[in-house]
C-alpha cells in the first residue's frame, strides 16, 4: 500500500559541524492525516522538516511523494510539489505589507503588470473561509506575532499547497488563537490536506493529531496512534524519563516594593490610541506577578516601557525606590533588571555572535571579562559560558563557539534564560520564558523562576500560556485593551473566569 502515503522520508541523515541533527530517520505521512512530530529542543525536528522543504540537503536518504522519488533542491521545488511550511521563526519581510508577503514569489501578473486587486480578493476569501483575520495593508513590522503567523498560514494556502508543515505553530499564540488554529487544522484535514505538525505541547497533540512520531537527540524513537497513548507515555518517549507537570512551590512571602509603575502610558505603533493607558501596579521582592492577556492588549508595550526599549508617553517607573523612567537600558541593567524578551531574535540575541559572546552581552565591561586595556579575557568568557551551558543544558554543536543562529529555537531560549537569571537580578522581567521549550525544559525553567522568587527577587512574568499563568504566579494582573482590568489570586480564580477577564467580558468593580 505504498500509495496511501503522501510523503515518505526514508533513512534521512543530516549532519552539521559537531552534530548529527538527523540520524537515519524514517517518517511516513498518510494522506489526509495530521501527523505530529515531537521531541526535545534540538532533537532534529525542524531540521528534518527543513530537509523536506528544501532548505537543507540530506547527506543520506530519499524522499518520496505519492510513492514516487522526488528531488527537493530548494523551497521552490517544494512549492511545485505542493509542500508548504510555516516556520518557527517567521520568514516575512518586515517592511512589506501583509498582502505583499503573502503573494511574494507568486505575484499574479497580466501583460507584465501586477494584479494586486485579484490577489487581495483571493487572500480575503481565504482569510474569511479559515477565520484567519489579517489586515492586508498593515506592515509586518507593526503587527502582533499572532497576526504574523496567520500571514504565514495564508501564504501556504494562497499557493494551494496540499502538504502543510507547521513548525511550532502555537509557540506564539494565545489559548484562544490555539483553539482557532486547531479548528483550522481539522478543516484543512477534512479537505484532504496532509499536515505535519511540530510541537512540544502534548495537550495539542492529544487534541488534534492522528499519529505522532517521536525524535530524541537526532534519532527516531517510534510512531504511535494518538488514540492508543497518553501524555505521560509521549513525554517519556520524548525525554527518556518521567516528567512532572505540576509546578512545586510554597506560599510567597512578599517583601519591599522593587518595581513601582505609576500611571504608565505608552504610545501604539498601530493606531492613534495609546497601547498602555494609565497603568499602575507594584511588584514586591519574593513574589511572582503575572501579566496575563490576549496577545496585542498592550503587554508588549508595557514591557518595552519598563525595560527601556521604548520611551514612555506618561507616568513613572521606579526600581528599588529610584526613578528609572528615562534611564537607558544599560543603567537599568546595572541597577539589577534582567529581561527575558518576547522576541528572542530581535531583542534577545545577536544571531551572528557565538554563544559565549551572547552570554556576556550585558557584562562584557565587568573586570572579570575585560582587562584594564579593554581587551576581552577570552578564557574567562569561555569558562563562564561553559558553566552556564552545562547548568541549563543548552545543546549546541560546537559548545561556546557555536554561532547563535545555528542553534534550535528552544536552545536559543535556554541560553537567554541562563544569561538573565545568572546576572542575579533584583527584578526579573520574563516575557514568554518557556516559549518553544519542551516539557523537560519548561519544568526546569519554572523551577528557576520559583527559585528566584524564593531568593527574595521580584519577578514580573508576562505569559500567554494559561497553565503557566495559573501554576507559576502568586498574583495575576489581567490586561485588556491597554488597561489592567483585574487583579486575581491564582489559588481562587478559575481558568474560565480568567478567560472572561482576558476577553474583556468582565472587569473588577464593574
């Protein structure tokens, strides 16, 4: 029954310097199925899908489509074969509009003239059909991460691809958007499309996939039918041990106020209204305060104001009693603020630097890393980076010398978390700290955040993950349309009630 498979990847091996990313992997995708690909950070999932999409060439192995061997030399070959991919880190042109990004490379032309009206019609029809709401005229650099992802999916659908690869599609989405995406996937499957779905989130696999293949450290572990397995079994296959899904923490013991935000107002890039409107709150030593909300309700701008990435329009910010409202980022950093940013590529790493250089980005001027004559102390930097790599299990092909760009998204995230927590901050601002991480790594990062709290540090957590909001925080602040609409206690609030606040259907005192 060869013909029942839409795609067969047989004995695929792909090597990079110092690492075998895919070691003799065989994966078969049936027609009209949703097939999940599960594995730890750096297990080789994205690499395998990049081989299928033509971004990498394997050293060994063959690919068959509908039983016929095919050569996929580049993404254009993949598109001609009806294979589309939504990448973990989106491949969009920031200064182009949403519409221009969707039609890029397959622009409809007549007599040498671009037929944009025709393209817009098709895009809007697809957007309507699949519930993928986008503003076709917005610039990509101005839209939320959730809308960027919808743009990527529309790009695939616009090209009429029949084999769809989703690489970590929910890593940047809110719970509501995840529900929508699951519905879209089921709809695509009902139309006969075949879907490969890379994820770390076991609940999503259980909800939407038909079968699941597991990779561990570049090797194929096995394929299971979802109806015959459990989350615990999948996590054991993935990590090779039992994983605790509960966050263990004692009661908080809040101390003095570390972060004091009063009447903060931040401008919006998307419209004339303010993105953050007269927001006031405090975070004390020894507590984790979580800002929850649907993406695009001002959380990003709030963090930009607190960390100094953007200037404020009004209000004040104090750190340990000192006004930092207009201080540069380095001053805030030296005063004890650490920041795990939302966008790890834009604000977290210098991708063309090595891992060790990224580890000292805010500390390279400290005497332990630089001599009196301004020369970097390379041995000290390497020793420091090696210790962090080991402690946080950051996996990379060439250790401290690995270019950050070549690492998997999850390992890039672990490197940022390691760097920011190790700076021993008074205030840790953690935005989506476990985005794109596997269950084993999430368990470890949550322990580290709780350990920071227990050591008397103030933690401001911004998360779109309802489980994380409920399990990790001591207090929840809900943001809706730029305002704090509720302060909730995670021990007494229900997920449903939290969802109502996030959707703006409920607010305190009203």
